[in-house]
């Protein structure tokens, strides 16, 4: 099965030279034409003894392999064929070996700026999620309401990355964000209250995230010419009046 692998690149944060001691090992694997699932299964069998693998997750029909070793090293393998290489950027990869001449192209590095459509999608989703608060409060589903607060946190961080001109493709792993945020943004996030599965805490958390997210989103929207979804915001604010003690700043 080793002969099915034609080329290998180090990808992810390590491939860009931005990794640290906590980074997982992302590998882009060029495989021969053929059933990817069969190649993936064979590759997993070959690697398991050498790496002392204790967990293998096969995703997307074998196109992605997540592996964890006995000493908890993490490997993510993405299997591609020649026609898939056009989606990747050689600037973000470090070659390990290549038996042929197929390589990802060098993509143009244009500065990223969020579009009005993308920002509007983010703002609408923030309002939709916070608008579900009366449902969770009415049912006293406080544990589940924590999931909603976590979504608000993620969207607030995504908004900050949009402010900084960091494209979704450049954000790397979900556990590696500090270096992409400014000191002011990190301080603003750290100043938010700790949320517990309790009514008063969840309401305070929702209000705090809205107070951080909405002014920043409105400011960025004005900078890029986005039409603010005033009708949806107004409807959401009226809807939240059903829940005592919940008011958006």
C-alpha cells in the first residue's frame, strides 16, 4: 500500500512554519488514482504499528484520517488525488517527498477582506441564536442553553478575525487562536463573565456577548458597506422582551 502514496507534504500550522509544541501533525497525502477508501484503509494498517496508533477515525469516505498515538501525538492525514491539488497552496505546505512532478500551485496571496454577504450571514446567525434564549429559559434547559452561549462566543471570535482580515482558510486549528487576535480583542474576551448552567448567569452571558458583538459588527459593516439587518434586529429585541431580565445593550 505504500506504493499508492506518490507525494507527501506537511500542512497546517507546522507546514506554514507557525506551529508550536502543542500542534498536531497535518499531512497532505497525494495518492494514486483509485478507490480512496481502500487506499486509506491500507495506509492506516501500514502506519498503525509504526506509530503505535491507538485511535483511527476515518472520515469522508476515507479521505481524512485522524490518528492518535500511544503517547498522544495527533496526526491528521488528508488524502487527495492529482485533480484535487488545485485547491491547495504550495506557500502553505512543506514538501516531505515527491515521487513525481505533481505539485499544488502557488496561489496568489491577495489581502483578505470580509464581504458584506459573509458578514451579514454572521450577524443574522448571532441574532437567530440569541433569539432562541426565551425557548431555553421557558423550558429551563439551562445545560443546553450553555451550547447557545458557546455559539455566541465562537461567532464573536469569528467576527474579530474578520476585523483582522484573517480569512477562514488561514485560521488553522480550533485550539490555536490567540496569535490571530489583538491584545485588545483578547482582553475583551477575557473580561466576559464565566457562564454557569443557571438562569441568571446565562442571561448575563447573552447580554455580555451581545454588548461585545453587535457594536463591533455594526462598525465593521459600516466600513465595508453592509446594510444592517435592522428589521431582524428589531424583531429579535421585541421577541426577547418575553424573557424578564434579558435586554440587549
